[in-house]
């Protein structure tokens, strides 16, 4: 049996003590045997450091010092990366149970898969989980054209998206430091220049909806991403997006998890 690959997971954080412990526990409770977990704290003053120290024996490294913002913190973490597989998890989001082992098994079994994402799931401030009823797939050509955003075909969720170190290096090996809101959107376009995004049919992580998050000022995200469609476009696109999702899921590269086994269905256009 092919051994599970090492996964490097970076959590950037700044003054997120209200949620940080739940994020940390969601990672370490995975009990993944080949995990490198790093926390890059920007010099928090709200009790975050005390929380990190409480769990430091489970970590492969952490810092708490001023940085150049979230993108800079992620880059600093990835500069220490030793894993074949990479991702970051923000300090208010969570991994869902079993996610890392599923991701590791998929990457170990199919070397042609270069990056992977799960299905959408949201978490509220009281940890109530809500999953999307639709299975969403992504087309490489539309990722490159910048269509996956909230006013278009829906977001590619950063939480629950994983990629190989080799693809990261091909795409430049850096998060764009100048990006404060749409750093993931910009990265997806670069990764899609080299490989298809494969979707798993289950959620791997959950995005926490809470009032202090950056996406609470979503217009700044769209401005940074260069999206000029008006907010009203979202209401028009929602039913169209649902129909598009239902019709195209069988055509997108996807991994199916039902029946206790994994099956990779590359779709008609899959290519590295």
C-alpha cells in the first residue's frame, strides 16, 4: 500500500482567540500520521498566544510576531513546508472529521491529481454546520477566466483546498503579498494554468460565518479580484448556477466516496 503523503498545514492568525482553539482542535484531532502543522500568529494581544502554547506539543512550529498581513504570514509558514501536500486553514475555520486521511489517500492513490477541493460547508458562531445540497465541480478553463466568485459560479473554498508542492512551485511558490482579501482567488488562477482542480463529493472543511471576518466587507474582495459585476448579479446567477452545477457535475474531474470506496472520475477534459 502506498504510504500517506506528508501534509503541511499553515494557520495564519491575528487576534482570533474566540475561534482559534476550535480551529487547532479540528486539525490535531484528525490524528493524521504525517502532518506538519504550523501556526503563524501576527503578534496577537487577545489571549491567542496562551491558546497556542497550550497546544504547542502538537505543533511543528509557531511564531507570534508582527508580520506583513495574512498573505505574508502564509508565505512565512510555507517557507518552512516539508510536506508533499500543502494547504492553509484560517484561524476561525475548521477541518471536518477524517478530512486529512481522505485527502492523503486520494493524493497517494492518484499521482495525476495535482490539486483537490471539497464541497461547500458553513459553520456559524455556535458551531452549527450547514452543508450545500448540491455537489459542485470546477472547470479549469473557467477558473483561469476568473468565473468562480460569489457573483459568478460560486467560490472555490480556500478551506478544504489542497495542492501538491510541485504544483505550488510551478505556479510561483508564493501567495501574492499585495492581496489582502482575494489572495486565494488569485492563486487559483495560477494553479489552473498547470492542472485541473479535482472535486471531492463531500466537504473537507467548513467556513465560519462570523461578523469580524474579512469577507464581511465583501466589496473589498471583489474590487481586489477585479470583479465588476454588480451585487444584483448574484440574485440572477443563483438559479442559473444551480442548474449549471446539476448539469455539469458528471463532466468535471471528481472523486466519489460512496459505498466505502474511492473512485476517480476524471471527466472528458481532464489533463495535468
